[in-house]
């Protein structure tokens, strides 16, 4: 998940868009797809590899942001006669369109991830696939990797199956609409079960010591003939939907570890120093964190609609640093193999339209259930995948970090010299007059320096905007 998801709409000014264009050039972001790649994508869109199994009778639905057209996942939820639940989860079958060793495949390995800028995205695959032929759009028959996961009455997994199948989504839903249906009691059972199963899975997550971060989005809104940055708290339905993806990722990890070949998403336990820094941020933002309370409990109690709690949740993402991919091919599962935030073995397999590694994870799981050896093209690519994904993640993180800085600078560029209320959330040990401040309004986190005295960590401070230059992606405050 991006650290600070950020959306720019019609509110964006020309200097902001110019700075974002310059950022694309500076980071050497891939531009248009080469002609050979586009030609292969057009051909593949017309003649994908289709599976024999037909599951188009299942009334799947998707839940995504309203403007999304690259739909990786479709879900159908039902009760079982024994009081448990059946989860059908269809994942876009990218391998049905992308031939190993093709120009299309090579380009996906070059891009690795879909990159999200505030004013648009740079896709992993050409739009004719990612937003059309391979996307699980409503009313369209599509090849998919179809998971069937049975749960008991408490939401615990009791059986897993995965195979290729034809599917057809019946409805494209969005989070706000789903939340309204659930809150009003008007949701039909397949949708209503999203809350029921999601809450059961959340309880199991707490039991095993896992944690999901409900990181708010930053949005630009028009205000008083100008523009401000504000936080948008996620809907509960977003968390429940994410639990289905987590469930599938853990099931996939179990299949791969049992088969002896796979790629896991791993994260070491956060070092004490990182947790101590987060405690200081909590103190600065007024988030109650008693010494005897574990980090996970504090995160769960945070209210994403509270601006200070929203800033704290963003700071919590620093504990996710160090996440990576671990490959094993000899039957010996790596140690450690656990993702510390999930508190279980886990892999990425539910977003192949937007993430390269998911295509390979799906192939490994289909082979494992069928009792087959993984395809040779999968085995050949596995050793390089961790480094490829790490490089792609570094580029995606740079896009996100620099984009936020540019947007903040663009929105503040006409307010240099103004003063704001802020909280000091971090101070450099060797330079105690330099640190980080969080503003309540607008929703900005930025550097502060230049004072004659050490910054008061964890305290309120009146600050003056000293610099805001979108061309350099820089915002700088000084004590007022």
C-alpha cells in the first residue's frame, strides 16, 4: 500500500502538472509502450489462452474506486450448509495474455509495477489488456485464476482450491456505495457477507497478532478560492475487502510452502529503535500509547478520520520498511518466512495487472493444487524476481515521496511567510534544531530547521513557512 495515497483532480494548477511531468523525466519513468509491445498486446487481447472450466454462473462483483478500470479481483461470497462460508475469488489471468519471453513479457519485467502519480498512472501492461481484455469488467467473460476458499463458522480456512476458469462479473461496485448498502441494511447477501466475513477475519488477525494499517488518503480540495490538502479516512468496507485479499495471500503461501517452490512476501520484526521513534511521534500527535500496550493495539484504536491519528497511521508505515520477496525452490522454506505485519506466511498473488510477481505466484499455486511441477518459464524467472521487485518498489516509493512533496509545495507556494500551528513529531539527534513537523491544517508533514534552540519534541509549535518550491519538490518551515 502506498504510504500516502494522493489524488489530484481538476484542482491541479499548471505549475503542479509541470512539476509532475518533470518528475517523470527525472526518475526515468517509462513513457509510452514500444510499438512491438502494443502490437503483441492487441493480438493477445483478441486471442487469449482460455481455460476449459466455466464458472460464469457465479455472480461475481468487484469493489474498487469508482474510476478504476484495471480490475484485478472479483468476489462471490456464500454461506455453506454447515454454518461456514465459501469465498470464490477470481484474479485476472495475465498469463493468458502474456507469453513468456515475448516483448510484452520483457516490458512487464522492465516496468515491474504500475506507478501512481497524483495526476495519473503509468501502467504495468498496455491499456488494451489492463483496462480492457484482461480486466474483470462487469458483463464480460474473462479468463481468471479462480480461488475457492472454504471457511468455518468462525472464519477460519478449512479448504483451498485454485484453478483456471472463465468468469463473468455482474457488477462494478465502489467502496462508498457498498458502505451505504451495508449501513442501511439494503445489501444483498453476497455483499452483506463482505462485512460478516471481514469482521471474522479481522478478529482472527488480532488473535494471531497481525495488523492492517488503514492509512488515510490525502486529497486536494477547493476552499476559499484556493486549495488545501486534507485526509480522507478509508471506509470500513475497504478493510473488509482487503481481508479477502489477505486470506488468499496466506492460502497461496501455504500452497507454495507445501509444494516446496514459491515466492513469499516477507517482513522482519521492526527493530526497537523504529518502535521508539514511533512512540515519540505518537506523543507528539497526542495519540495515547501507554507503555504496557502493544503497537498493534494502538494502531487498531487509531481513528483515521482524526487528522492527528491520520498522521500517526502514516508514520506507522515506517515499520513496514524492510519488506521484500524471498524465493525458495529446493523444498526448504526460508527462515524467517513470516511477514511481521500479517503475522503469518504470506505472498502477493491478487493484483497481477499491477504487480509483476503476482503472475508468477498464481502459476505456482495452480501447479501446486494440480500436483504438477511449476512451468519451466516460472522456475527460470524466480531467482531474479526479488531484485526486480525491489528495484521496482524503490522507484514506486520515489514516485510517491516526490509526488507528495511536489503537491505540498505547489499548494503552499503562495503562502511563504505565513505562520501555522504544528506539532514536532521528530527531531534529529545530532541536529536538535532540525526535525519534522505535522500541520493540522493543511494536512502537511514537512522539514523544519533554522531555530536557535532545540526543537521541543512532542510539543505544539508555531511555525513559519520559509520555502515552498514545487520545482524542487521542497517545503521548509522555521520556528516562528
